[in-house]
C-alpha cells in the first residue's frame, strides 16, 4: 500500500512545466502522468487548478487561501457570539 504524497503548489507548477515539455516532445498524457509519478486524474486536476500559474503565483494563491480560511473562521466565531448575545438579551439561555 502506498502512502499519499502531498505536493506543494510550487512542486505542482514545476511538474506541470515538465509535463508541457514532455507533451511538446510527443509523449501522450498517460506517459507524462507516469513520468511525473501521479495518476492521469491527478494530472488533469492539477492542470485545471494550476494551469498557467508560475511558482510565485502558486505560492501567493496558497497564502491567500489560508488567509481566506482564517477570515471565514473568524466570521463564523463572531456570528456565534452575536447569536449568543441575542439569546442572553432575550433571557433564553
């Protein structure tokens, strides 16, 4: 059983650049995926998600997603606090 390997966005972008080079050389998609060490499904998912990005762009995207997740969590906590205060103000706790 193989373990699941996580690739950083920078690694994915580098592998996609390598894939473009291999495809330009005449390799088919299955061959490219095999040489990258991923499944074809993973290759196509990466292509949809990171296609056209540079390594710096991928790093920035990762940072923005983490910040967005943090802000969503803060908003959810604030909404819970507001709801709790409404309940206390009504006298229902």
